[in-house]
C-alpha cells in the first residue's frame, strides 16, 4: 500500500518529536531571577541557539507537512485523517514553542536593558555620593583649619558644618 508514509517520514517525525520535547523541556524550566549580566547573556545565547535550531528543523517539518498532503490524496479517508491530525498537533506545538522562544528572548533582552540602566544609575549614584562625601569632608577640614575653634564649642561647630 503505497500511501503509507515512507521510512524517511517516520525518521523525520521521530526526530522532530524528540526535538520539540527537548525544547519544550528547556523552555519550561523555571528561570531563577538573576542580577548578573553575564549569566543573562549566556541564557540569551542559549535561547538564540534554540531559535537557530528551530529554523534548522523547519525543513523537516515542511517535509512532514507535504508528505501528509501527498498521502491524504492517495490514502483512504480514515488513514488520511489520522496523519492530518498527527501533523496538526505537531504544528500546534511548533507554533507555541516558536512563540515562547520569541517571548523569552524579548523578556530577557528587556531585563538585560533594565539591569544595564540600573547598573549605570548605581555607578552614577555611587560616584556622585562619593564626590559629595569628599566635598563635605574637604569643606569641614577647610572650615576647621581656617576658623579658630575654641574648645567646648562642639555645638557651634556641628551647626556650622551643617551649613556647609
């Protein structure tokens, strides 16, 4: 019966199913909140590699779809329907996986951008704070050196340093 799928179809179907299962598992793993840019970059590289792999597997998926179309023209209705249902399930999982990959990449890129901004702001805030502390310390030292501070005038000195 020549409408049964060729051996290559079965091999390709098996390969695609294994690939989808592995990819779904990778994407379903809970992601730990990470505040290290390098770890986020590594995760993004992994997701991009998975996207590239998805594109490489697309040829096999196209082959499966065309083979099912060809078989449906030759096979009895119930056989044809079984293969069409099988490929529709695969295509549904494929589309969902593809959308999840895009979404994960976009979210991660957004988080990386936010982390970069936060780190820049933290660096700016830290350097501004350090500059301010140095300026206050210099002002206090200058005030103490240039003014004759009488012993026991701590309160006056404290009030004067607040004005600096």
